């Protein structure tokens, strides 16, 4: 996770949901571990769902975050990123996530997952 996002900070900030620049930001390995533990706690409590995206070799290439929307207009807000070196897969990845969100796997009626515009 740490190597994936730290190698792609500027690229991630160009993606939908990250353009405000609040994340990713510099943090130590210990701070990153705390962030991962927080996400794991949210997952265990059903408060939000964070998934690590791996390539077939098992290397971390991105993350997917599914959390309740705060605005009331949507059931959930979904963010994702792939490392810059995997950006050629971004459109296909986002399409697969959008399809998954609307499948019977999730109870969402109004998920917010902003499109990737290149």
C-alpha cells in the first residue's frame, strides 16, 4: 500500500475524489499503518469497506474505498485509485467497479462513483 500510493501521489490527486489535495499526503510508515488499522476497524464494524487491489502477482496496485455518503443524496461514496504505473487500466478498472456496485452484491440504490475523464 505505502509503496503504491507514495509512488503515485500526483497521479492519484488527478483522479475523481482526490482533486482537493487532502490525500494522498506525506506520512510515515507508522502513520500509514495507523491509517490501515483504522480502515480495518471500519470494515470489521461495517462502517466502511476498504479493499486493496492486487495484480495477479500479488503486488498492491491500488485501493477501493466504500463509505456512507455524508450528503444524503447518495447511499454511499466510492473512491478508488490505481498506481500511476497501472494507469492504462484505469478505465476498465473503474467500469468493473461501477458494474460491481450496481450488482446484487451490494444493496446500493444511489452510489456516488465519479467517472474517470481523461
